C-alpha cells in the first residue's frame, strides 16, 4: 500500500515539475517528447505519459509529425486512447486557427514571407488545388480574401472573375495564390501563362497584380521575387 502511494506521489511530482517549467520559461529547454508529454498529460489523469510521448516522437519524427498524425495513427501508440488522440487534434486545430486569425488581424501582408505564413494556413496543406485572391487597398491593407476550389484552367481564374470582384471591392491591387498538392512549389508552364494573362488584364483595367504565389506546406514560390 505504501509503495502505491509513493509511486503515485512520484508521478504527480514529475507532472507538476513539468508544468512549473512551462509556466516559468515556456517551451524553452524542453525536448520534443516533453512537449508531447505535457500535452498528453492534460487529458490523462494518474498515468505516466512519458513512454507514449517518446514513442510518438520516435514514430512520427517530431512535434509537427505528431500533430499532423491522424487519430487512428495516434492510437497505434501504446497508451494513447481516443481522448488523448482527440485532444492532440483539437490542439493542432487551435494552433491553426490562432495563426490564421493573428495574421489576419494585422492586415499588413507586405512581404512574401508574411503572405506565405498567412496562405499556408489557408491553402498550403490542402489535398486539392485551391486558388486564392486577395484584395488590397491603397494603404496596403487586406480588404477581403476569397478562396475557391478548382484547377487553374477553371473559370474561377478567368480575368473577368478576378477583376470583377477587385473593382467591386475598390481594390488598389490584388495578389493571387494557389497551392500545389504535390508539395513542389515550382511553377508549371500553365502557372506562368495564367500569371501573364492576369497581369496583362490588370494593366488594362488599372489594377495591378502584385504577385502570384504558389504555396505548399513548408515553402512557397513568389513570381514577384523571381521577377516573373
């Protein structure tokens, strides 16, 4: 009986110390498995989460891999049940919403890197091709952004559709973007032709196409950066 009480208190002490470290320094100095362990502990009372956290990092490679794993994949780890797996996915989605809203509130997407951070949350991880149009005013503020699903040869990318909305929104310029589900942001010939067509149409109407970005989960290609 005494041994059980001792073990229980030892586990409680470790969990408490882990949380105290986080409150004092954030995740500074944390190993990847300790971050996962802390996350799992939120939904796992009276159980040592370190072994399953270490196994998850070993299986999925890093924290991003753990968060991107499906519920079924997470539950293949010994000790991780439905509640733990759902908790991880909820945390992942909260991070995505937080990043998207935080960038949206700034409304100043004036560098390709900032645009990438904004767009990767919207379309970077999509399994189908998405086309995004962003309208900016004269103060470089994002007025509104629209995302459509479809390929670049679809009607949604026709200059008429792009610039009709730009005129209605009184936009000073537009930035267009799409994702490559393949994970390779290198532009295709079709991407280049489409970009030229939009740029030329914009010149006629008087609304600049400032950039066309191809976005994937971890990188991007900017036509403006590459002088295209």
